[in-house]
């Protein structure tokens, strides 16, 4: 079983090696001209006024939290989907189980929706 | 053992080489299609029909100056392009691109790794792709690139849910996460006919995941100049492009594998035809993938861009509930019909 | 083969975990933590816990660390101070916890205390998605449903805490 994964380790090593070699070779090829204005941030020609790493909307942060929670719920569905037909032979409880699980998930979704966490304006 | 390792490395080389070549010509095709749509020629100076243009472009980016902005966070700034390119090159590993042949006394599958969690492996690696985008945008110390990076990462995680849920319907029918099992289950009947809603959701979500029009808010040249990779130049810029287009190729290949029978050929059992069958299966896979690559270009030059609120509305309030409904319907269908 | 891969992943995990603690730039800490989680996924893979390995990447590396990065970028903190001062109450807590942790490792290595318990049955094929599904949806059904309630609570909490900013 583990042998199936062996090519992935090879692939990882080859990909990182390839990227490193490419970056190294390109470093030798590229010209080195430097001037002060070269290194300034590009803001369509105007002179930058402040440091760029300012705060941004808290909405992105909320989206990330909601995403984590739903992502965990989605992850539970993969093993469920894989064994669904198999456990259906014993009884329909496997369907009812996920119905309950999804029901609670949908309550959460409706709550988030009604609270306006998904609104962007 | 040595032969096995040689086979593995050969396959890896073929896939990576193939991806690079395909990316080069996909970019040329994009410019040609753009020319066709806009009633102009597109690139036609380098080589016949512009066929050598990708090589010229590649050499050009390698010879260009590589600028690191003065106040950039140097380590992260240099790492970010690799964080986009590496996952993009790894994801294709689990996609079967042909039926396989018998040679050297063993069966050689046309796939780098036939693993038992295939589809989840792809989702896992794609979810890593967010880092290159958000860190590249943050480290450049540019307001536009920061906005582009944050926007695009929020977009990618939002559509990941619909993407993941739409596939569950197929898993219910197949009962396996292995992509080869999913392909073989489609002999005689493609999944797109069994799961049309899932296909639509998957198609839309995959366009959003690859940051392509109508979801290219990360770049949106009219407002953010270029998005998260404004400050990148020279070869690092082309690494972002390589990663982006490799993702498009993997996405098209994945659509074909999940919904359009992968390497199977309709009405012909290629597994019984030996080497000819293997060849046919690769051709079948390439033709189907090519169609979806063309769809990417077609859509890009046809549709306008979404607004950010519309994008979030579509992802969270339409695709996510729709994917849940599709899932419930499929499960109920299997249980009671 | 498996053993050498284990040592590669273990070294990666330890080095990157140390970087998380040692570096003074929060962004570097976050990126190193991603590498740690990745190495742990590799170790899970070597233990034939396939589903766990992939979920480790999807949830921890792909979702939770993205949130971490967002928070770091949102707050934009500067560099951390090099050392805690001796009068800081946190110094005492950190010292006590470190001693406890070193003691735990020592007792584990010397074999005087068994924290792990007996491994049930055969390990082979235990970590496949199918087997996890079969046990999760029959034997551990109640914890599974309770997990969904827990997630609901987390969701409500997250939205409530940011409620002021929403309307």
C-alpha cells in the first residue's frame, strides 16, 4: 500500500530540485542594473505615500473562520460517501446519520447567512 | 527494483516535461484565440504561425532583470513563486492519463501515483496553493498586491467548499477515492449524465480556484494593476504564470477524469486492444482535456468579470447550498430508489 | 526505505518546529508551522494513516494556517521581543511547563509510564478512508454527531464575536 506513495516522494524531490536549479541558472543569466526608483513599489507612477502593510477588512477574517468550520464538516463527508453503499446493506441508518449531521450544518449556514456574515457591500 | 525506479522517474519526467510544453502552447493558444475573438492576427512573427513564440517568451523572461522591492520581506518574497509552482506541478501526479501498457514484464499505469486517496490528495495540494498567492501579495510591500493576495485567497477558500462538496456525489456512486476507480466506473455512462448539477458546480468552482475570468478578481488589471504579482519581474513572474497555467491544465484534466470518463473511449474497450488501446486512451484523454482548455480561453474572451460581492454571493449563497442539495438528493436516490 | 523517509520527515518537523519558536517574525513562524504540519502529514503517511495524512493537510495547512496568516497580516505586529523579562509572570509559567514536558519525554523514553495504551488489533489497513468510515459511522456514531454540534457552537461564537463589525 505504502509503495503506491513512493512516486510522490520522488516527485516532491524532483520538483523542488528543478525549481532550485532553474532559479540558480536564471540568477547567472539575468542582468544586474539597479537604481533607486527601480526598487520602489509600483503604484501606477505616483510616489507611494505610506507603508503598504496596513490593516484590511475584518470580513476576510470572518470568511476564513467560517471556511474552517465548513471545511471540517466537508472532510467528514468523504469517509461517509466511501462507505455509504456498503453500510446501506445493513440499513438506512447511514443516510439518517448524515441527514442529522447535514441538518445541523444547514442550521449553522442559515444562522451565518441571517447574521449577515456573508454580505459584502 | 531499479527498473521500477527508472519507470517512476521516466513517468515524472514525461509529466513535468509535458506540463511545461503544454503551458507554453496554452499561452500561445490563448493569444491566438484572443486574436481570433478580437478579429486580429495574434502572434505571428516568431516562426510559422507564431509557433516559436513560447520559446522566445521563455528566453526573454530569463534574461530580464529580477527586481526585489526595497521594503519587501526578502525571504518570503523569494519563496512565494515556488510556493505557487511546486503544488501546481505536483497535483497532476494522481491523474490517470491513459489505460497503461504491459512492458518490462509488468503493468505500467499511465499515472505517476495510483493512490487510494487520489481526489483528496488533489484537494490537499490545491489548498496549499493559497500560500504563494497570499504571501507573494503581502511580502511585496505594495498596496495593490496585498489587496490582490487577500482577495484571491478569500476567493479560493470560499470556492473550495463547493468544489469539495460537488465531488461527494460522485464518491457516493463510486465508493472510492482512487481516480482510476472513478474512471473505470464511468465505462458505458459518463458521470456528467449521472451528476449534471455536480458538474456545473465543479466547473464554476474550478474556474474560481484557478483565478480565471470571470473570477480573476485577484488580477483585475483595471483596478489592481496585476494583483498579487505586480512587483514580480523576470523569471519569478514567469514562475507564477507557469503555476497558474499548470493549474488550468490539471483542472481540465480533473474535469475530464471525474465527469467525462477520463481516458475511456466511448463504445470501445481500450483495455483489450493492447498497445493500440493504450494509445487510443491517451488520445481520448488529450482530446477531452483540450476541449476544456479551449473552454477556459473561450470563457475568458467572452464573459466580463464579477464584482467581489457577486463573487462571494455566488460561492456561499448559491453554489454551497446547491452542492448540499445535490448531495442529499443523490444519497436519497441511492437509498430509496 | 520507510525508515530513512521517517528520519527525513522527523528532522524536517523538528527543525521547522524549532524555527516556529525561535524566529522573531510572526510570518516566519506561521510559514514554518506549515512546514511542520506537512512533515507530520508525511509521518502519518508512513504509518499508513492515509486519510489522517491528507486531512492534516486539508484542515491544518489549508484552512487553519490561512486564518493564522490572515490574523497576522490583519494585526501586522512588529518583531517580537527577544526574551521575556524575569519579572514577567509568563516566564514562570513557561518554565514550569517546559520542566513538565521534559519530564514527560523522559518518562516516555525510559518506559516507566505508558501514555499510549495498547494498540488494538492489526494496524494494517487501519488508516484507509474505508475503515475510518466503517468505524466512525457505526461504533463512534455519537461522537460524530456531537462533533457537528461542537462545530455549530464554534460557528455561532465566531459570528457573534465579530457581530459589531457586520452591520
